[in-house]
């Protein structure tokens, strides 16, 4: 498959470089998307309007 060690090293370098590029692209995409809040349908800002002692 590989004629000599130089071909093997070049193939390893290219595959590693493509993995690094894919990781960088994934990180850029993750930073560009808005962060999702860990709120379910039950606690959707329901408690934000409460007063200090809990009475409304």
C-alpha cells in the first residue's frame, strides 16, 4: 500500500490534519450557536416573578 516510510508519514500527517480541522470546525460551530438553557417545561421562568417571602 505504501511504497516507503515517507508515504506512510505523509498519509498519517494528512489524516491527523484533517481530524484537527474537523475538531476546529466543530468548536467554531458550537461557539456560534446560542447556548441552550437547562429549563424544562415545568420550570420555564415560573419562579422568576416570586417575591422574597413567596407571597404574590
